[in-house]
C-alpha cells in the first residue's frame, strides 16, 4: 500500500469531514445572508419543478442508501440471514433506480440552466462546479454497477463496508481494505468525499436548513385568535 493510497483513503476522509463541519459552522456564523439555495425560479421556471423533484428525491435516496448500506455492521446482515451477494444485488438495484432518477433530474436542471440566457448569466462559477461535480460523481457511481455485476459474491461490498466503518470509528487501518478495489470505485469514493470539501463554500449549505426544518414538527402549535 503506497503513501498516496493511504492519504486518499485513510487521511483525506478526515480532512474532508473537518472542512465540512468547521466550514459550515464558520459560514453560518459569519455569512448568514449567503446561507440559501439561491433559487432561480423568478428568472425562469421551465422544467424546474420536474427536475428539482427528481434530483432531490434521487440524491436523498442515494445519501441514506449509502449510509445504511455502508455503515450497518456486517454482523447485522449475517444475523438477519441476508447473504453478501443478496445485499450487493439490492444495493445495485436500489442505487441504480435512485441514481437514474437523480441523473434525469440533474440533466433537466443543467439543460434548463444553460439553455436560458438569463439563467446562464446568473450561474456562478461555484454553481457550475457543484452541478458538474455531482454529475461526475453520479456517473461514476452508476458505472460501478456494471463492474459490480461482474462479481456477485459480495466480497467487494464487504470490503467497502469495512472501509467506511473503520473510518467512522477512527481506526487507522481503513485504507488497507480497498487497496485492490477497482479504480472506478476509488474515483467514485474520492469524488464523493470531495463533495464534503466544497459543501461549505457553495449553495449546498441549504441542506442543513432542510434538516433544521424537521424541528418544526415537534414545536407547539401557534394559536391565532381574531379580535
């Protein structure tokens, strides 16, 4: 295992996580007026609703699917009687469906944004980076399904799970689990981790507000009485 591999998959995840958390906190503290999704609906609606719904449903499904699939301990699946091959198949099907939904949404949003002159001029460099980075990460993830289909024993899935779980439990041997992983998997992991790096500096910070909105569900009702 060379130093570059150890850095990218054993050290870089913690750098990305630190930038993600501290960067978000600093931006919220210092630049609250920029803490928004910067909607372009008033400029041009077009295919915004369809694209936005498909994109958000797809990417939320992918996020929680990755979290559940990678961070659920292997022994839990073994106890439930779910074979590694079956888990891999479920991950491929679910990831494929959510990925294609997200892909359709982001393509609609990209076409809408770059085909309209007003939107094109309102699109910042950071907006382009976010959209194209997510698109590249998504295409790599969808492409990895075809690689996974070539070996359905679930061995690679278990290695990726061990890598992710060793990262979150702060064990220093995480990178060793994916030394022999296909390059496509490694590129997808790197692009995915780098999303956390660019997160605090872009419109992606509005995701935090989405989670914060859930607190309204537990608040007391506001009583409004007429005079």
